[in-house]
C-alpha cells in the first residue's frame, strides 16, 4: 500500500483527488493538508511514502523529510520554481495542474518505485519563460526576500548601496509592484526567484 499525503490548495480539488487516489487498490491517502497547514510537520507526523504537493505550498528553502518523494503540482506560470526545486534535488517529480487525475495516480506509483516523474510541458514552459528580471535583479531581490538589508547585500556582491537600490527599483517596476515586499511576493509566485 502506497501511503500518500496530499497538500493542495482548494477543498474541492483536494477532496476529488483524495477520492481518486483512495479508489486505487494500492494507494491510501493518509492526510490531506490545505494552504493553512504547514507541509513539513505533516510529512513528519504521517510519514507518507509519497507526498503530492502544490508547489505554492512548499517552502522553497525546505527539504522533503526523511527522503519522502514529493510530486509537485505546478501551474505553467510556476514552472520555473518547480523545475528549480527538481534541479536542486528537492523533489523527484513535477506535473502540471492541468493533467488528468490518472497522470497523478501513475506519478504516485512511479515515485513509490523510485522512478522520476517529469512533465515535459512544464520543463518547456520553464525554459521559454525566463521572466523579466535580469540575473542580478533576481539575485538581489532573492537576498532582499531572505531579509538581508541593502548595505549587507552591497557588501556581499561588491556593489555600492545605490547600485543595489537601483537594481531593486528596476525589479519592483518589472514585477509591476508598488513596494519591495509586493515585488518579492509577485516574483516568488511567478517562480522568478
């Protein structure tokens, strides 16, 4: 029996997928978490064989617990974020949110056997959509998101504080945001940082 944890936003989607998975002879859903539930404590508590997680609910800095394979479900606009997690070895599977339920069933089974699961359409989307930020703007915005102040960023990148502020200002404008905090949120949601 493949013990599976679901962490998906939306009661209807989560409930429907739980029904589909539980209807399989070899899969059992042991927990269904929503956006208000932290994913990693759920992984520790329920110890699933496979976790199916919406990429927006997984902390980008966190690592799956106990080697549990994680099947990320991502919208095309979050393809870069999902592929970045895949490339860093943080998970072993990604599928688009628009796939048929049977693809998720098959993905759970493949991950349980230790086989990789990769949605080619998401990989193409990640490669085709580099985002509006330059590499330096993305780097500085990511450092800002991590809580580093402008002077510290400037020192670590060997730039002047004014240059860092200019990069941040351009990043805010390119994101279509009004503030740095809003730019960080938008860039994370889009998978640019």
